């Protein structure tokens, strides 16, 4: 549907005014709420995993620094 509105060959884009011409299908509120109830736990898991990864990276950096300083003495 959107391909008819795309202009530019090197950098394809859609002009802002063309968005006004497009029809969007918006699901009913109950479906949106069910979808959100599924997504929220997934995004929370992603956030927690990212936090754990950051913590592990910081711990690794500290341990490597300690290992290198202990090994060089």
C-alpha cells in the first residue's frame, strides 16, 4: 500500500503530506490491551537481561583489571 507513495531512488522516502492520504487500520481497544499484556512481560524480560549483561560486563572489566595487576606483580 505504501509503495505508491514512495519517492526518491537513492534514499526512498514518504512525504509527510502523503501520510495524511493513507488509511490506517487500528484494532479495537480490547485487542490492543491484550497485545500490550503480552508485550509488557517480554519487554521487562529484555530490560532485565540488558541490565544483567551490563552488570556482567562491568564485573568482567573489574576482574580482568585485578587479574592483570595481580599477575604482573
